[in-house]
C-alpha cells in the first residue's frame, strides 16, 4: 500500500514538473519581443516607473479609454477614429497589458492601478478627463472617480466590474498553482478566437481571425503571462462605495453578457444617483466592439453634453 501511495505521489510530482517545464518553455519561446518592437501605432511615455504605450488622436475634451482584464488598447480599435473627430481620445495600455511594461513586482492591486492612471494622466498633461472603462477597466475608472473626483469629469461604464463577481471555472483554474500558467501557455490565436465566439460576443460571426490576432498579439511581449497571472486573486468589489459616486455617469451594457449579467447594470443605475442606463440588445460583453456605431453615438451624446 505504501509503495502504491509513493508511486502515486512520484507520478504526480513528475506530471507537475513536466507541466511547469513545458509551460515555461512555451511562454519563453512566445514572449520574445518588447512592446516597442511589436506596437504598430501609438507612442510611449513614462508613467511613474512604467514605460506606457498609448494611442492619442483628435482634439477637444480628453476622453481616456480604459480596457479590461486580459485585454489591451486594441479593445477600442473600432471606436478611436470616430470618437477622435469630437474628442481628444487617449487609448492606454495598462501596466502589465498590451505593449506597456509588465514588471513582475506584484504591484497590481486596486491602489496600484489607481496610481498608474494618475501617473499616466500627469505624464500626458491631462488634469481632468472623461473616463470610459470597459469591464475590469470600468472598475479602475470607478475607483479613480471615488478617490480623486476632481480628476474625473464624467464616467462611462461599459459592462463594468464593481460588484462581487460570479464564480467561474476558468477563474478557479487560474488560481491553482501551475495551472494558470499552463492555461496561458497553451493559449494561441485559435484559443482567443474560441473564447471570443463562445463567451464574449453575442454574434460569433463578428469574430474574425484579425480580431483574434489583435487580442493575442500583446501576449508575444515579454512578461505578459506573468503579469496576467498577477491578477488572478484580485477583483474590484466596491459595492458599499459605488453609491458615493458624484460624477454624471452613463452605464452601457450588452443584454446577453455572459460574464457580467445585465442585472449588474440595474444595480449601478440604482446606486449612482446621477446616472443613465442603456441596455444594448443582441450584444455580449464587449459592446464597443460588437456594436461600435451605437456605442460611439452614445459616447458622443453623453460626453459632448
């Protein structure tokens, strides 16, 4: 019996080591570039200690676009050109994402991202802006509005975090030692394509190879997998604070969102006194990509008033 147990433990250890070695090799062979080598457009600026990639286009009121988790500035590629005809549009890659620096320093908390956005706004000389946050980026926008209200003129929240998230299998797996790294190592363009079709977009026909490649490309930047894993134990739960938001707020939500159900949108509307809500039918978690013309119109209407 002892031999059987010992053999089982040995087998488990060998499998674990094999997973770790394969994952490390896969990640290291993929992450061969710096952000500056891969970025096709935009520019870089030092925000605090982070070499930060961003795209800036247009004139008018500053409109800062904040992407969600596992995403990048690419999430707004269908919005920048139209919005820049009316606003000073600033599309930033957050610390650890896109083509910005991805230090393995463990500083990826709510407070760290708040400071990063403040440092970034200071660096580009924007004292006050309208923040447009999608998903996890909405949580960052809400947090900044609560703690530095003078820096935020208005809020536009698109399928935003802010309340306790529902549990999911993938979130649980990412927290398991070694498993999260293995899953990220095994991911490729086809993986992103499948996730976007099955979990993110309501209309899978809108997920082209180019769309999936745009999501995957930043994961060729050194440090991308480790930075993504830094966030596996963290979420924006501000349920008791959201009612203190004073800025005018537009809430936009995809009716068929599988990640954050539309009931959350109603909760935002109830808790934020000066808010309006627009539910987008036949739309999933990424309205700005799935229904860009409608979302651009809503942003122009609300931000321009």
